[in-house]
């Protein structure tokens, strides 16, 4: 679970402008942070299938946003993936 302080820091780091909360970049960054936290949780609690299903949904949402960015704004996509370390 992300705290308000963590969320505002992510928004400040990846947002396009000061009040940006809905751009794909911000959404991908928040989803990435939640995915990392949930992955750590699932390493400890291997049988938590409800959380695993939520994780799969978050990964799918992030992939949808990344596909949108890649298709419509390739420069913003490249910058974001480099900043978040999502490139393989």
C-alpha cells in the first residue's frame, strides 16, 4: 500500500506538470511501485492467490498504458522506461 507521501513523490518525479495525476507516465510509475511492493509480499506469502490475481491485473493495466505511450508518444515512452528501468 502506497502512502500519500510516496504517491506525491512519484507524481512529482514523473508528472508532466505540477497537478498531473492522470497522465500515463504517472499511472505507470504508481503501478510499477505497487507491483514491486506486491511482488515482495508474494515472495513471503506464496499461497496468497487473491493478491496474486490483483498483481496480474496491475501488470496488465501497466502494459496497456505502456502500449498507448509507445504507439502515440514514443519519446515519452522511451524516457519513462529508461527512468523506471522497465527495458529488458
